[in-house]
């Protein structure tokens, strides 16, 4: 018997992906460096479908039908290279290696190009949805050659999440495109989580609501336009009581957020591409600030408004909902801008509306709102920003008074809202007919002769600041 596909790396993700494949009727070869994991998978879940366990790479590769489809689900970085080096010599031209780990897209580009020389398709694939998603249907973002997608697409679409019958999986684009899009997905996830955290903080410390009451507010929001997985689990977390102390769970958790790196990559890449993604950057920095225990401890007595100045105003939760929705639109607009820029830089030709479509289910940022983004790109695939889509323009326009008010209240009460603030600053920067960048250019020309352009004439100019200040054309 041969397997239609094989999975090597059977920790949480690989094991559940293999089970998902088997449950869908695809015979799956399974392999793990430490073969105990392979055995336990077959012992525990062998009844779910056809598993072909292999304890050596040779046996594993030998059990795959041709062209071979081999999925790697191991730790990203060095381990992925080690596994590729181990398996590639056993493959033939036309075979496919799918890397489902959270690889950096630059590594994926390098690996794809090296394997292409040997005729092997390397399919860098973003997979989102965590452990549960891998088992019940993740959002899948495969990159690589169009030919590899022909052979793999139907299988991947089969095991992906579905929304309204549409699979949350599509061919993203060549080489690193899939992992790039997965990276930005995670960056957007950081921004979304930060905005939700700020909303909670405001409801807690500006409106004086208790965690259980805030859970109710989030439950209500989840039935509206903010309806999403992240809002849903936020309500669950806030409603949870710590069994040991009887206190709200959120009050017994150390307030230092950790990160694995995809948010940081999103920002680093955005800096390289020259794309302003303040919402994502502030989210990464907010986690970073939270983790600086010594810095925070040393700052406890810095002057500021007292946390007891709770300001309760009628309709405050509704205002926060508007601030959250507007900020979220900005954060997503920034993330999609980054995908657009990456696509242009690397010639990927990514369909932005299709990305919104495959994020509607299975992944962490799945949300009702993504249907709106899909519609916006359907209406105008070339739009420079989602903010000018009529629906979003109207939504932000309607929210903006509340948005500004909420940020003003936060500033007065000394509650940090870096996500809300940067989103509004970005929005107002885009709207501004003139920016103080003109002054910046003047300063640059003054100290560095960096030159400037004029509003009224073509060309490049320099003012002789140290002399009689006549204008020259260098
Ligand atoms: P881990 O990232 O914890 O990786 C463990 C697996 O990697 C084990 O199978 C391990 O084998 C194998 N491995 C490590 N080093 C080597 C090596 N040098 N040679 C061969 N195998 C090696 O597993 P996860 O399941 O959490 O994640 C797998 C991938 O999926 C990662 O890239 C992760 O970033 C990504 N991912 C994870 C998500 C999640 O929610 N966890 C969500 C989306 C993507 P052994 O048993 O022998 O130690």
C-alpha cells in the first residue's frame, strides 16, 4: 500500500495534521525523528484512518505514491534545514516538499531555489489555527510553483477550514509568498490582540467594570461587526475564575507578554519595504515593554493621574467598540499594505481579496469583518488602501468622534493605548492635506544638503544655508 501524502515531525501540529488527512480518507505516511511519537500516534489514533508508520526516512519516502508529497512539521530554522538535507537526496524530480512550519519567508526563498535546481518543488506553506485548527481545519497559505499546487491543492483544500463552502486555502504565489502572508497574518494577530487588550484596560480602569462584566461586553460585541475568534476567546478568558484563589483569572496571570518572533519579523520586513505598520509595531513594542520588569519597577513612582480617577460615562463601552473597530480597520489596512508591497517587491502577484477569503475560517484572526475586506478588494483590486473603500470610509467616519474621545480620555487618565493612538495618528496623517514632512526636508537640507523638491516646480533644490540662502539646483 502507498500513502497519498506523508508527514514528518509529529509534535502537536504534525500529529493533528496527519490525523486530519487520515480522517479525510487520505492514506498518510507518518514519521518522526524520535519514533516513539510515531508509535503513539498510531496506537492512539490508528482507528481514525490509514496511517503508514515509518521509522526511517528511506521507509517513509518509499511508502509515498509518486510524485511524492512530503510535509515537514518540525521546529522552524535549523531543524527544518536538517530535515530537508536528510530527505532531499531520497527524492526524485517532480516530488514536493511542503514546509508547514513557521519559517521566515527569506529562508523559504533560499530553500525553494536550492531544491528547484534538483527539480524538487518546495512549497513553503503557512498554516494557522494552532493545534485545534490543524485537526479540524486550519487556514492554509501555500506558496511555491503553480504545478505543485495542482498536485497538492485538492488535498490541502480538502483538510482546510470551509466558510460558506469555500476552502480556507488557495495558492498564494511563488517561493516565499505563502510564508510571507502567514507572517503578516501573525503580525495582524498581534495588532488585533493589542487593540482588544487596550479595550479591556479602558473598560476596567476608565469605566471601572469588573472582568466578568467586561466579558459580557465582549460577548455582546461578538454578535456584531466585531464578531471574531479573538473577541470570543477574550470573553472566555475574562469570565474565567482562578480555581486556587477565586480571583478573576486575568488578575493572577503575570502581566508580561511573550512572543515567538513572527510579529517582530513582520515589523522588520515592513521597515525593509518602507511600509508603515504602526499598529503591528506598537503591538510588538507593547509586549516588549510589558516584559521589561526592571524598567517598569523603577518607573512605579513616575508622576501621573491616579488609577482611582475612574471616569464612568454613559455609553463608554459603545465608544470603545467604535474605537476598537476603527483601529482594527487601520491595523488590517496596514497589514494588507505590507502584503501588497511584498508582492510587488518579489513579483508574487498576490490576490489580496483571496487572502481575506482564506482567513475567514480556521485561523486565529478569523472574523466576520474579513468578508468586508474581501468585498473591498473585489470592488477595487488595486486600491492603495482599504480605508478608501466606501464601507470602511463610512465606518471610520461614523466611529471617529468616539475614537478621538476614547483616546483623549485614556490620555487624561494615564491609561496607555499605543494601538489606538498609532492607528488614529496614521489615519490623520493620511488625511492631512499637508504634513510637517516639509519642515523635515528643510532641516535635512540645512544640516546635510540632502536637497528637497518644491510644490510649484519640477526638479531638486538646495538652499545655501551657510551663505546668502539663495536657492540652487545641484
Ligand atoms: P515544535 O516546533 O515544538 O517542533 C517539534 C518537532 O520538531 C518534533 O517532531 C521534533 O522531533 C522535531 N524536530 C526538532 N528538531 C529536529 C531535528 N533537528 N531533526 C528532526 N526533527 C526535529 O512542534 P509544533 O508541532 O508546535 O510546531 C511545528 C511547526 O509548526 C513549527 O515550525 C511551528 O512554528 C509551526 N506552527 C505551530 C503552531 C502551533 O500552534 N504550535 C501553529 C502554526 C505553526 P522529536 O520528537 O524527535 O524531538
